[in-house]
């Protein structure tokens, strides 16, 4: 079964994520690849969705890659790709110094992700840990590029219709995750301005693809058991972002010296409706198409009530409906990527339909295709 899953993943990478495709896109715009075999790329969060794909692509390009991984993390895919493993975490300064030694490029994907919990727990990793990593990377003296993976979640939790980077992040946040993603962005921007950090910040939307361990497995479980319901209108848009398209943007951010200091929204070339998003998953997996809809005003009232009760009770797990899930399922999330297209030459090769079909096929090929 493992061989089947890797074949599916390999086909996905070859057809849509190949480094040759990315390289042709960059060279077509007249910006040659700058990295060579003397460079050393550090990837944080390398056992996760974005980090694992980027690390794999970097080794396929012939680059030396190092990954910062927690003790006991599943690193088999990384070691198979000849990625050097440094054990440690963002809270261990000594491990960060070791990880950053000789590093010329940092792709910072690691973060505490979630839609519930104490803000301080998120801040300890997403802000304090990022600060420690920034210091270690700059102190190494070899850094040529820092790529910060932020989120479209930094914008206000409301309907968006073509929102671009001129709109300021929401410094109030809707939860600990989004608030600390704003704070980490501000921190990186401060280092760019005051400490000459050669950084580029990317704000992807909902990232999907093979190896996702968070949202998509739970969504598949809800759809397969007919427990899914829309929150409000089904024609509102998603900020869908295939992991391969995000990796293409990261490469451009590394290669383009003239874009240091910039912030870019990133999503697929086509934002799809929530109905198309769910229908594509179900049609590929053979699940029944969901039709249940909870009116959005009712869902918002329920979320406020449940969040209040959950906080009073000190519950560790998120309520069934909360502000983050309202944003994901109930709001119009149309963000402009015009700046990335015009300034970076971002021309993502994977359309949603093909990318999601391949993603679902990958999950179905696993021994446990959905979360229980």
C-alpha cells in the first residue's frame, strides 16, 4: 500500500510540481536560477505538507537541504531524499544555531496550526520561535534569502472580493493562530527593515495536497460519513492553494533578488466556489454530494455561544462551530494574486480540478485514507 501511495504522489509531482516546469517558468521571464551546489537550504516544518514537498523539490534540483525536525518526527521521506536532519525545535536556541550553520536559504514553514487554544501557546512557537530562528540565521553570516510562509488568514475575518496586499493585516486576529501569524509577519518585516534580512513573505490560502495531516483528512471524514453541512451560500469562493503552486512561488521568491522585502498573496490560478471544492472531492472519492446548508446567521450565533461556553469550561479541543470554521466555510475568500503574477512572474501550473483529484487519489491510496 505504501508503494501505491508513493506512486500516486510521484505521478502528481512529475506532472504538476516538477522542478523542470518551475525552472522553465523562471527562465522564461529572464531570471536565471541563482542557487548552486554550494548553497545550503534549511527547511523548517519539513515533515509537514509544504516543507516536505519543497525539500523534495530542492534535492531534485541538486541542492543540499537540511531540515529542522523534532525528536521522534517521521523523517523517512526526508532521509530517502538525502535531506540532512538536525534534531531540535524552535524553542531550543542551541539546535537552531546548529541548524543554521552555513545556511544560505531558509524556508520557514514551521508553525503551530489550529483554530483553538491559548494565544500564548501559539505565540511561543510562531513569534518567539521565529525570532530565535531569525537571530540564528543572521548570526551564521551566510544567509542570502529568507522565505516566510504566512497566511491569508492575516486579513480580517470578513467577506473578501479581490483583496490585495495594500489591505493591512487584522492585528486583532480571530484566534491565536491568525493573530500570531500577523505578529510573526510584523517581526520578519522589522528584521527586513532594520537588520537587512533578505526576506520575502508569502500569504497562501487554504493549502491542500498529498501529505496534509490537518484539515483535509477531517474534511474527508465528514464528507464520507455525510456529516458535512455548508455554512451559508455555497457559491462563495475559497482561497484554494495547491501545495505545488505554492512551491512554485517559493522558488520565484528565492530567485528574485529584486523582490526582497515584498509580501505576496498566493492561491491557485482559479478560486473555486465552496460547492465546486466539495463536489470535486466527493466525485473523486465516490462520496455522496453534500446538500445540507446551515444558514450563516444561525451558524455565527452558534459559534459565539459555543466559543463562550468552551472558554468558560477550559476545553482543549475546538467546538464544532467556531470563528475559524465560519471563515473557512461561510465567507467569500477572494484574494487578488495580481501582484505575484506581475512582480514575480507567478504562473501556477496546476489548476484546482486536476490538483484536487490527484490529492484525493493520494489519500484514498493510504491504508487509512480519512481521519477517524
